[in-house]
């Protein structure tokens, strides 16, 4: 099973490997300005309108060509974020035209001497090849719907799409837990999922939810360790540990310590129920990730430095 995010991506320039570690890739991406296609043009690839999607593809191509300097001298280089976005599209987009164009653009960039990230794994799972999941068939509809709705198809979705009915229920559940109105703010939801996944050393989910946490407006310092998070979130960790490893030891007292008058900080019953369901969902999903041998996402390398500092041992 490929469980080390650092092994997920390397970089190529003119066909040769030039990067050794995830951390060095991260520093390069921070030192370079991310120039190239705009976020707007990339997001339009998820349009349900085929004409708009075709126009977005053309705009994407022109943006890459322009940035690479194929139409003028003295152009800047493509930024790491754009390259990782293209890599993800080339490997997991269920729309063949988008996937093919992204592959072509990456090839063009590499021919121009750009260090193009290359995912070392052959597919989303160590046990199932990507071609089996992206081939035409009944599973494609739900993958396309996921791409159009979420802007990406992650490895969990690709593997789970082998059971479309289950995936449909799973996606609705995830959306309800993480996105719909509820007692907990969105960035807290992702942070709770990070701490739950960390109990099982599941770097895949830690990195997925770290990205979601930051996108929801969370403070990056919280990802350096629990001591940087609010006291109220830290107070969940005994319950998190027991839920993850010995749930039969949970008693009424553990709940009272969090919700009863005098508890400091005090959780409302609605908040605690939401937090417990988030932790239980993340714990169970860790088993799916490990059991299916899910490989790191192409852009997980960006979150490597965050996940290593927030993983605790089961005995802590």
C-alpha cells in the first residue's frame, strides 16, 4: 500500500527527475508566483453546459500557451498550483475531453523545460488500476456528477464508484456533515475530522481535511498541533481517543464533562452530537482508505508538512 504522501509525487524537467522530497517541492512552490490560467477559467471546466466547458478548455489552453511563452518572449513559468491542478485533471477527470487536454498541456509544458509534477502511483488505489475506474460504463455518471458538483474526483470517490448506490449515499452524508447548516462552523468540522483521522495515522484523510480546513478559513497554526487549537476543541480529545480505539469504555460521565452546567468549556448537546458523528465518520473512513490501499492525491504533497505535526499515537 502506498501510504507515504512524500512518495506520491516527484518532479520532472525534460524527462528527468529533479526533486527528492515533498518539503523541497513545497518551498519551490511558495517561492514562485502561481501564474497561468485563472481560477475562474479552471472552475468553468465544471460547467454543466458543454459549450461553456469547451470555451473554458480553449481558454485554459491559451492561458498555458501564453504563460509558457510559445506566443511571445520573456513569459513567466507556470505556478505549482496550476501544474498540480492540471495533473489532477489529467489523471482523475471523468470527462475525456478535459482529461485529454490536461494531459496534452502537461506534455507541452514539460517539452518547454517546466518541472512537471508526476504522480508515481498508477491509480487511486494500490489494488485497482485507474483505467478500470475511468472506462465508459454505469459508474461514469456518478463520477461526472461528482466532478461537476465538487470540481474534482478524489480517490475515495473513484474507488467507491465501483458501488454507485453506496457512493451516492456516502456523498450525501459527507455533504450534510461538512457543508450544510449545523451547530459547528465549517472549519471546526474539518479540524475535528483531522484530529480523528490522525488517531489512525491516516495521512490521506488528514491532508484532505487539512486542505478543507484552510479553504474554510481556518488558521494554519492550528495544524501545527492541538496546543494551538481552542480549548473547546482540545476538550474533545479524550472522547476522540476512546471512540477511535476503545469505544466500549465511553460512559455517561464522559458526556457530562462536556455538556453539563459548569463544564468549561461547555458544548451544547447539538454541537457534541455533530462532533461525535464527524469523528465516527472519519474513524470508519480511515479503515476504507487503508483497506483499499488509497494512494495520495496529486496535490497532497502540499499538505505533507502540516500532517506530520498533528499525528498522535493511539496511546497518547
